[in-house]
């Protein structure tokens, strides 16, 4: 089996296991998803979801957030960590959205990564979810799973993205990326991968596969 064939087979198995491949971040507009993804750096989606309702209630538009008092934004997002840098970035991104793009999120990697606080990971989330572009979101879960399966040995996110893009057909790229992300959260977890109940175990090259339930998995 070539890596491309293996990627297609992995998708075929995981697609029905994770039918809802929408992000776990809550949002009701492109602006809100942009801000939520920036806030999700170095924290959990659940933590971001705890702060964004009040943030977006106070600042419902890019214009309002761009003009916000830094201290108020910092207080609202404090619990997501790195709150000073994140407050600066989300205000600056809101300003760029307002001033450069008339409030409409752009749909190219170059434009998105030109916005403050937006790296390739954030841009790929936005491209995949909002722009319907093939995208690979390399976060901690995705990176771990694709290394274990044997699709790459790279650790650097840009390289992981490049190597996966080379073997995953464009038409399944976004969905496979999300499915592998969920697989990393729920089955192929960092400390204790549940290989014994993994639907892609026979397609995975991980040498330390677990074959029986681990103590902490037994209720
Ligand atoms: S077999 Fe184990 S290591 Fe491989 S993807 Fe499944 S849970 Fe992860």
C-alpha cells in the first residue's frame, strides 16, 4: 500500500466514526471563528468557549473589538493564558479585518497569515471551515497521530503539513485532517492510545501499539 492509498483507507474508516467534523470552538460568524482560533493557542477549545460568549457580547463586531480598551479585553480572555499578547493580537486582527478587508474574512493563505496573530494553523482552520479550501490543520493531536500512523516523522508543523499534503488527495484533505484531530483527542491520546479499540490499527505503523485495555480505561 502506498502512503496515499493508506491515507485514503484511513479516511474511509474514520469518516463514519467522526461524522460531525466541525471545529469544537463555538462561533456564529467568520469574525468570531477568527478570534476564537487565535485565542485557542496554548489552551483548550473548552477554555476558549468559556470566555468567548462574554467577549462577543461586549464586542460583537470587528470594529467594536478593534476599538476596545486593551485592559478590558485582557480581563475577559485572561483564563486562556498569554492574555496580553492574545488581547493585542485579536484587537489588531479585528482592526485589519475592518480596515483592509471591509469586515469580510479573506480566503487566501497569504492574506490570512498577513493578519496579526494568524499563523498557518489558524489560517488552515479558517480556509477549511469557512472558505471550503483543502486544508491540513497541524495541531498537537494531528501531529501525534500522523507520526504514529507513519505518515511522517517530521516534528515541525510546516513540514508535517507539507508531507501530508503530498499524500492526501485534496478532496479529502480537510475532512481527514479533522477526523485525525478527533481521533487524537478521543482514541489515540498522548499518554495512553487505545489501540485495542482503534478502527485503523491494521493501517498504523506505531510500534508500541497497546493490545489490551489499560487500567485507567476500565470503568
Ligand atoms: S493503532 Fe494506536 S497508535 Fe495507531 S492510530 Fe490507533 S490508537 Fe493511534
